[in-house]
């Protein structure tokens, strides 16, 4: 299972989180977000894949962040079209994660237009702030997803979510996205909470 920790911003915090058993680390390039990264931290992870999170961003801005941060995946969290997803993937050679805010089966059905345009989907909770709300959505809606693209689960996952995550048996669920419920402040993760969660997850999965 892919474990992504998103909304990182501080060099010391990044270095400590890098020592944990996580796969991807996300950096948010959306100015209204309290986790917005407006400059390159003094340290970036070398063990994890670096994910850039964008919301309806211009291609030139995305390309500049790829260069500055050495990004390896792009997460598109806005109203990007399938054509835009394909174009970015072709232009950059990077994998694309397309995020969807889920409040009904109709939202899940939108993914069918993006089959073949993205490498992963990410299902999140609808929020005015575009993610990072600490709130969950109705995970039974995932039963309506019958596509072939693997997805990550996001939205409200916290230290107490291990049993729920393991109970989700969807064949296309490829990983989880952890953010606000592991924070001590926006953009700063509790290494202790993350470590305990990952240990519990690993032990429970055995």
C-alpha cells in the first residue's frame, strides 16, 4: 500500500518524516492553502517520491515547480480536464494523480472521463479549502467506482483510522493520503503520531 504524507513545508520536519516508512511526500503549490510552499525548503526528501499538488495552475507554473523541487508526480486537485491531464503527462513525463471531491455517486462517475488520462485517482472530501479539512466522506460511495485506474484514499484519515482502512477491500485501492489529522500546525506533521500509525498499520496488515 502506498503511503503518502501531504502538506509538508519545513526542512527539519521533512528530514524527520523521511526516516519513516512512507512512499510519497506531497508539497502544496496552491496559494490559498495554509500549507502553501512559496519557496524551496533547505532540505527535500531523497528516499520518497516528491509529489506536487496543484489547483487549476498554469502549465508554466507547474513546470517551474517541477524544476525547483525535483518533482516526480503531479497531483491535480482542481477542475483540470482529461485533455489537460494527458498534456501535462506528455509534456513532463511524470505520473499524474487526478483528485476528485466525493459527495455522491455522480462524483465517482466523473472518473470514467479520466480513464487513461491519469495514472492514479485520489478521492477526497469536498471542502471550500480544497483538501486538508480533516473531514471524511462516505466511503461506501467507493462501491460505485468500477474503473481500472488505481486510487488513493484521502480526507479525514487519522491515527484512529487503521482498522477502517484495512476493512476497505476495494480492488483498485492503491494507497492512502495523510495530512491534517497528523499535524501540530499547518504544514508541520507530528512524527510521533505518524510513526505510531504506520507501526499499527504494518502490524495489523500482517
